[in-house]
């Protein structure tokens, strides 16, 4: 990975890009910081490996990859005469490198169960500020770019927009590791088409089909991977595990935990506390996949039958059945299934929610009201992709697709 | 390529699928027939290599590849309990193997200039019948499948429909050899999703996003490769070369030609003659890229300045400038350019058409009125992809995109 | 993935082979057994991800992949007229599927520290027998093939020899996930060249260069990945962590542990106990990467400074410096370094071994005395690859390459 | 391909590297020169496509690719502090771009039959000088580098040595288009390991296994592709065709030819004439695959039975049987076969040589006496790879492998 001689060239091996060369010492030092090294132990796609066994890649790999694309994008823009100073380039690199720094393990499940009242964006901000102090203000510009407070707005768009380096990397990477080859986007081709007009990131006209492809590929990855029905089952089962554990912890029931997980399970840290007490942030930064899954493995033998059943199901991949449809399920239908499960498993009214549950997911393909993807035509005009494409029309693009699902144990 | 011992296993190396195993002796013998070997000398993408230098692959490679996918598709369907006998499987394999047998070199350019009144579909039919005679009726079933006269209609759909093995292979192959990685379709995934209901080829519901991707990829390949503006220039310049040559031949001007090309250039063979005289078909089957380009190279030194200029431009890749737009060009604008070119090159009214010309291309993404791509839902219902997809809607899909272009020498 | 409907087709997504189709119900049931599901939580390459961040793939993925190659190899042999019955094919599939079942987390480090007197081969045998009982003798034939007690010896060679499906898959897979593209072997081509003569697995003559390439690729992977110097550092640091933990546990010092790890850390289970007490085997089968790394993360804050320092170094990737050479290091040189480190870190004679240590690794490319790779010549003769290749000569091949290394903290 | 606006960025699509960016105007102008555009019509691997149908790539593609690697290599060296000025970089780029400029169609076959007394190296030199005149001396430095007359010898080594950019590209490219995946070399990894010590190109120690792999991959490509027995048959059959044609031409028999081919077939141009008469060089520069194969197609109907039989065999891929062995064939054995063929085909003593012929091929893996591949050890020492590798030993490496073959019509 990092070259053994830290004073010389630093290269990280990446199965997607071959080699990623770290551009400078600041980046090198940030990557070696424990806050960042911790991302090596947080899977990018949570429980998805239960469906796509290859999907074990981490947030560490993704952010390094996104930074690599940023470096390429900046080179491409500079070659077209767009002025980007060395400081600005570094700021953009650091901003993309740290954009996911606040993610905890199984982030979405964690946020709705154990870590309350603060989300990963808030924590990212806190961690960036902390790092900035440690690095004596060297991250000032990066933070300004990240928060879109820097004058050159296109730099922020490279970090965070509907066509940012984050998305380009994660689609490519998730496609590679899951084996869903159709999610592949041609980051090379898209980056070669980037340009800047009036401080707006634009794509040159002939890149229009690549952008359509990118939008469709993203949509495909959503339904085929991110919102794959078996993934939904696994993630919702994980939420139930953590909810039950929290419930038991609130009742002072003893649960095997790493010290860091113990803190968050048995206490309640508010956003205010996170902001006030640096120690809370340090505690959070100790959490990773090992804390969560290490506990679940042990809980599978816990005397609380609900907790142990849920955990065992997850560990042994005995996943629930899922029904999925475009309309909400009828209450009566759900009640019927609950009744059957309740009787079969001998559960009370309160407990059934862990075994039979309904929920919904939705996915916007492209949001016309957000900062869009701009196409630069040869005549100098700029249009949003939703207007520029003769295939993707606004109404369709804007439509949020919502699906309802209902889960319950197999073999009823 | 073909295993040195013809009595044993026959394997063809293919950079895309690795190895293609020939399933039986009939296929082996057909591939070794001169009519088929000739496809080794006909590029799949004509002049496209002037834009994408890797695009030198031939119709030989493509048809072998399409047959490979047919073999896989049949296996996949059989594994789902769809009855396909050994004879039917062979018929489908032969049908796809021969589907392009009637293509001449630079097929579209040739058909509009030198070979009149008969198209490659007609010639395919004639060649299949000829081969059927030589093979003593062994192709009867294959021809029935090809012409959609066989009772199991889904076999024809595998050969020719909006989701046939032809399209799956050519998108994949053209993408591979041009390097336009975004054209890649996941033939594996699509084939695994195939099924047959009521003698209709269908795609199982969870393949819906792969089909959307396939439609978008095809569209992308159209605009990025098949109708790439520089490809349009080159192909239209080739049409002009052949038109001029024909014009000169009609005036009995002497032109360097292979004997086969000489026949078609100096005589006029009607469809009726093709049908009546087997020798005409044999003559046609001698034509390949070498006849056309071998002549053009020599014509670049011909005393007819128009012919030699056009040929030299093509050989040395001095391609014309192209303007492209969504509306027809104004007559006045074209006349203006013609005037400039006429003066500059010293041409008369008649000759200017070879140097300044306008035309249009259009592309349908998906034709709702043809045999569509059917999606099989879990509840047993079947819907056309245009109705099943929440992204691709009928109106947009059906809209034929038409573009107008105008070409003239660079550097005016 | 496992298809949601277990009664129909079962397909596992694999980024290398696309889709792996499970051939029958027995395989399906074995894969769903907790003993096998546990392999999802054991990384194939242990600590290698500290050097190659992509190397997070698991023994689960590898064994599924090796089975896929077995299925292909059996098909290839059958197509050449080698008789392999359906029962034998299943036995070979099961044998390769279970060949690594006895591996614990960070197997080599664990065996030399916490789990004593029994190695993963012994445990594999015990687990196979246990599974055979549960599956009512259905694994009899597979176990016979695995132990080379079945009459058709070539089946065992497919499972375990110098050219087995295990090696073909792991070279390919480790190459894919590390990104060391040079380790790629053409499993397709090698499998197509397989044959059987006199009950011996052979490679047909024209596969000779592919075999040379395979041997060189394996060698490259050894030095570039498996024995990469930074990987050696990390794995030896892990051994030190576990050794120290065991030392403390022997002294009854309290250490955070999962219950399963606690058993092995604080007690001593002999091979005899493993054989006698099924519960011990069950305990072992609860161990995976989460137990080990979950503990190490907590130990990084332990009051034993040696343990906590070692653990922190590993977690934050502060890896030691390594010197590597062809001869053993001089005692004086080692003593000199030990002295410096001792003073700097304030350690006693006993403790220094955790921070300064030397060791050696060796690698045989190919062992001529073991069951070799046989080349079948066109004239029917068979020669060992070491005799058949004009490049790889016996002496060189047989030579064991041994390298000595010395590790100590950076920045002395 | 070349960007439509020549005044802006110039990018060539390449399926291997994605995009190749042309570094400057001189390179752009050279590529657009008819001498260079002609390489678009000369296949890199001659007749190999009869065995590997994908092998239709051209010398145009290869030289563009080799230049791309040169650009990368120069960047890598500069990043390590090796001084390479902009002029030197351009010279190296031009030198590699033009290194194959003198190749004719089916170069080796042509040189031994139709174009006598001058080889492609001589013609390259003549063409470079001609271009240098046209470009007013701008190629002086490039020619000096090419001829190893420039002071910085390592630049020449990048162009021509046992580890030059030529070999890196052709192994990679030939592997890609044939589908022989084992020929893949990791040009990325090798280029990252390049360095210069005492004006010698060296590979850093940790690249040693990549170099072994490169040498073995090259060897594999030799036997699997370049000297594949069916390729040998086809190329020798082509030599026979051209030899017979020349024989007939010498007797003033009329043969269909392009004007350029006519010149070389019916006249005899000495090296001296090439040097003296610029028109001869121009004539040669008109030859490409179309002249040769276009003629052969017509000759297949020639009244000379020998010529027409040979040509038809080639066109319809009726290739001869080949026997191959390590020792020369016994005269008696050859005579026996000749007798049978003579009788069967009714040939005289003189004619039999076209149908039964023996020859030999040999392949050096690595030549220790030429400029070798130098490995730079961490201690600063440099050793030749043959001394540095514990696998590849000098004797074995140096051994020239010679194989004898005998060809005759199938089905005797």
C-alpha cells in the first residue's frame, strides 16, 4: 500500500485504477490519521455482501478512489485552460477525501437506532474541524470548498453534485465488487468531457449520451444493488437487532459489547454533547464494523429469545421473505400475517414488530430542482441534461419511485 | 482457430468470449464454406476504423459470436423447462450463423451505388437456399426459423427481434473493438433472464433494468459510433467515390478493378438475374473489402480529377468538415457553400455534388409497433418494456430522432 | 447470491465468473450450513489488506469459485470421453467446496499462538465428518476423494495437487482483488487442456506454455503478495499480539474477548479434546475475523503497555520497518538493534522480543517430488512439466528460496 | 479518432488505453502524413487472423500505443528526478512512432520474395530521412535517438532494447486482440519501476517478478501466437504464393496486380535504387495489405494451376497439415511424402516444393549478450535479470529453441 519509504513516492494499489499516486504530504498524513484508517474497517455497502459476496470493499477504498478521480478531473480542466491553483487542487482533493469521514459502521442502521439526534453529515463536519485544528488550519480551504463557501463554485460541484467524483467512483467500484457489470460508468470519458463555464461545471455536448448512460446506470445500481430486495431484508433485520438491543440496554439488561459500543448503547449522546465534548467524538471514532458484528455474533446466544433469534438469523443468513409492491400493503393483510407468525413463534403484541414489518423505499433518478448536470452545446448554450436529452424527459426523471415492502419469516 | 484435427473438438478463439465451441459438424462445415469464409474479409463497421482505429472486426467474428450467445440462450431456456429439441437448437444456431451471409463489403454504400435493385436481405435468402441445396436440405428448419415460418415463434425471436442474439453480440463486440466501454451490455445477465411464455420470448421482471440499460447502450452506440459524425463523413465520401466510379464506368472510362468488381461496375445485374443465374450470385460472393479498397487506392491516381481527389481524400484520411443540426439546412446556406467550393476547386454545376452534399440520418431507439421486448412479471402478467419501465416511456421511445448534416472540404 | 426461491435455480453472483450456478440440492444445503456461512467472515488473505486494500475477499468466495472451476473441469473432461458419473462429479464438487472448511480466522497466526496442537487440516477432517453425519452419509464419496482413497485418483488431483482447482481459483481471485494483474492465470485455457491418462490428470502438449505461465504467476504472487514484506510485518505483528495476549491470559490477566475467543485464550484444547468433545468443535466454528480483530481493537487501550502498543500499531497501521536478505542476520546486528529499541521504549529482556524479531520465509515454486503437473505429448508420452519445459529446469524449480527478515519499530 | 478540430485537443480512441492524447503538433502532423496513414492498412500480425480471428489490428494502432507508453515512461522517469527536456521527450516520442514505418504488408513474406536486397529497417531509415527533409530537420534529434547516436543512451533503450515500449505495447495489444489473455503484461507496473542509473535504463528491485513474468509472457506469445503452427502454415503458404507469382512474372506471364505491386513483381529494385530514386520509395509506400490480398483473391482463378491452387487454399482457409518436432526431418521421410503428393496432384519435381516443404523456426527468449534488462537493487548494485532472477538462469535463457516443421496438403 503506502510505499515503505514515506519520504519518497506514495502509491496505493487499487484493483480499479491500478495505482493511485498520493499527490502530497498533507494527503499522506491525513490518510495515516486514525480517523481515516478507521474507514478501512467500515464496509461501503453494509449488509450487501449477503447478496453479492464480493461487496466487502470499504469506505477507505472508495474515498481514495474518489480522490484519484478528482486529481484526473482537475488535470483535465487545467488542460482546457481553467485556472485551478495548486492550493485549490489540494483543497478539492482533501474535501473529497474527507467527504465520508463521519460515517459510522452500517451507517443508516446505526443512525436510526443507537446513535440518535446526530447524523453522519454533522459528524463529518465535527471531524473535519478537529482535523483542521490538528493540522493547524491547513484544511481551511478544503472545508470552504466542502461547504460551498469558496468563490469557485465548480470545485464544490466536483465534490458534491449530481455528477461528482463521489458518484463516479462509487458506481464504478460497487459495480466492480458486486459483479453487476452493467453499473459500470466510463469515468474516463466523462472526465474528458468536463469543462467550466461561468463557474459552473458542464459536460461538453458530445458527452450527452455518456451522461444518459450514467443516469441509467445509477438507476440500475439502485434497484439491482442498493435497494435489492434481499439487501433490504438484511438491512431491516439489522435495524431490528439494534433496536431490540437498545431496548434491552435501556432496561439495563446486560449485553456483550465493545467498550465504545457500550457507551452508545447504554447512554444517550445528544448532538450538543458531541459538539461540546471532544471525548464523545473520539468514542464515536472507535466504532466500526467489528464492534457491531462482533456483538451480534455473541448476542445470537443471548437469553433474550427475540434478540438471539434475530441475530442468529442474520449470522446464518436465514433471511426473511419479502413482498414488494407499488402500493402500501393493506392493514388487514399485514395483520393476518402478524397473527400467523405470532401464534407460530409465541410472541406478544409488542414483540411481533421484530418479525413482521413493513416499510417503503424510494429512489429519485435525478432531481431537476437540485444543482443539475449541465450540457454545454457547441453554440455555447447550456442546458440541463433533462432538457438536453431527447430520451430522459423531465417528468419521468423527476418522478420519485416508491416501493412498499413487507417482511416476515420464511416457511409460514 | 479451427482445431487442426477436424474430427475432434472445434474451438474458435474469440477475445470477447474466450473460446467458442462449435456444436456440431454441420456448423463446422458451414463455417468452412467459401461463402462464409468470405465474411472474414468484410469489416462489420465499414469505414468506422477511420474514427475508432480498433474497429476492424469482421462479420465473420460477429456471426460466430452471435451463435455462441444463441447456444447459451438455448441452454438457459432448456434449464427452465422450455422444450427445444436438438434439431431446433441446430436450426436456431444455423439461422443466426447465416443471418448476415448476404452482406457485401461496405454494404450500405455498395447497395446504393454499384449493386442495384437487390438488397442484402434478398441476397441472404438466395445464399441460404443455395447452401441448403449443397447441404441436401439440412438447412430447411433453419430457413423456416429465419423466415419466421416455424411454429415455435420464440426461436425466430432469438434470431431477429428487438432483443435478439444479433444485437447482443454486436453491441458487445462493437463496444469492445471501438473502446467505447459504455456500449457494453451484460449478455450473461440478460440471457439468464430469458424465458418463454405462450411461445413468446420474455424477460423476467428482475431483468427490467438490464433491458433499460441495453436500450440506452444501443442508443449511445448509435450516436457515439454508428452515426458518429466523422463516420458519416467517411461513409458518404465512400458513396461519392462509388457513385463517381459508376458514372465513369457507364461512360466506358477505364477503371482499375478486380474482375468481380468489374462485372458489377460495368454491367447492371437485376434482382431477377440474381435469382435466375447462379453465376451472378457466385460473382457477388467474390466481393469483399479488398475489391473495394484495393480499387480506391489505385483510383487515387486516376486521371479523372474528381475520382482521384475523392479517393485520395479517403486514403489519406483528409475528411470533410461536417455540420450537423436538428433541422434541414437552408437551401441558401448550402448554395453559398457550394459556390465557394466550386470556385475554389474549379468545378462545374454537375461536379459540385461530390464535394458539397447534405443528407440526414435518423435513429429509432425502440419501435413499439414491432415485436417488442416483453417483461414477465412475478404475477404472470406480461408487458412491453415501454409500458413496464417507469423510465422509458412510449412517446419518447417511439420518437424517431432525425439529424441533418452538411459536408464540404475543410479549410475553405 | 442465493436465489430467493430456494426451490428453483440457485445462482451466486461472483465478480470474477459472473454467475456461479449451484449444481444440486446437497451443495445448496452445505453452503447454507452455519459451518460454511462462517467462511463469509474469514478473509482469504488475512492482513494483506493493509498493503492491498482490495484484498478483503473471503474463504467463502474462494471455495465457491473453486467449485465453479471444478464443474467446468469435469464438463471439459467428460466432453473428451473421460467417464465421470453424476455421483463422482458431486463428490468432487463437495470435496473442493469443503477443502478449506477447517480454517480459522487469520489461520496461520492463530495456529501458532492460541489454538495449539491441532492444525486446520485436522479440523477440516473433523468438520467434514460431522457434516457427513448430519447429512446421513451423503459425503462419504466426497471424503474419500478428498483423502485420496477413491479409486479414480484424478478426481483427488483436481481437488489437491500442484494444478488443482484450488490454486487456479485463488491465483485468479487474489490477483483480481489485490489488483496485481500479473497474477492472472487463464483458468479457461488450462481447463480446456485437461485430460486424463492412466488415471492421471494431464495437460495436453499445447498447454505447456500456459503451465509455465501459471507457475511463474504463482511465484510472482508469492513474492508480490503472499510474502510481500509489509504483509510479513503485519502478520508477524499479529502473531506477537496473540502471543502476548495468551501470555497475559495464562497469568489470569483480564482481557476483553468474545466468549468463543475467551475459551481458546484461557483454556488449552488438545487435539484429543477436539476429537472427543463435539462442543469444542462447535466453539471453534464460532471463531472468525470479528472475534480476533474485535478484541485487538479493545486491547489497544489495555493497561498492559506491550499489548496495547502492539494492538494500536496494528489498528492504526503503524507497521514496523523490515529488513530482508538472503542470509540469516548476524546475532550481533540484531542485538545492537534490540539494545537501541529496549532503551528507547524502556523494555526488559523478555519484552523486547515483541518489538524486535527476526524470522524467515521460504517458497518452493514447484516441488518435483510431489504429484507433479504432467504434460501429455501428441505422441502419447507423458512428462513432468519440469522435464517437458525447456525454460523451467528441475534444479531451479526445486530450489527452495529462503529469505530472512528482521523487524523493528520505525524511526529509531 | 483525431479530434475534428485540429487546433484543439487531439485524442485517439484505443480499446486498450482508452484515450491516447497526442502531445504536440509535430506528432499530429506526422500521424497525418500519408506514409503513416498507410500503416492503417497493414496488419500487425499478418496471417495470424486465420487462427485468431480478432488479430486484425494494424501497425498504426501499435505505434500509437507504443508512443502512449513512451509518454507515460518519460513522465515516470521525470517524477524520479531524471532530467528529460521537452525536446528529448519529443524526440523519443517521434522515434518510437516511426520505428516500424518501413514495414510493408506481410513484411516477412514480402521481403523474402518480391522486395529483394533491402529490408524494412533500411526502408525505415530512408523514410525517416525523407520525412526529416519534409519537416525541415525537426526529426534530427529523434533520428539520433533512434540510431543510438544521442548522448542519453537510455532514451534509445526506451525505443529499442529487450524492455522497450515497442515490446510492452505489442505483447499487450496482441494479447488483447487474439484473446490469449496470458500474454498480458502489466505495462503500468513495469513503467512505474523504471529508473535510470549511469545513463542505463534499470528496473527497481521490486519489479523483478514483473520482469520474469514479462519474459515468460513473451515466450508464451511466441509459441502460442507468433509461431503458432497454423500461423506458420499460413505464412509459409503465403511465401509460396508470392514466390510462384514472382516466378511467373519473371517469365512475363500476365498477373492481375495493382500498379504498385506490378512494379515490384515485374521489376527488380535494388537497395541502391531505393536510395537513389525517391520515386521507388514512394512506390513502396503505396503497398499495403490490399495490394497483396487483393491480388491473391484474383489469382485464385488464374490459369496457372499451381498459383490458383495455392491462392484458393489461402482464401478459403484450406490450410496444410503441419508436423513439428525438435529435430530436422529425415530426408527419406520428406521424400516419401513428396512422392505421394506428386502423384496425387500430378506435379513435376520442380512444382512439388510449393505443396510439400520443410523449414525451421527458432526463438530466443532473452539474449544475454545484447543490451539486457538491468535490475537495480536497494543497495545500489545493478545486475542483469538473468543474474538477478533465481528462476531464469543464464543457460536456459540463452538457449535458442529451434523447431523444425514439415507441411503438406491435408487428407493424403
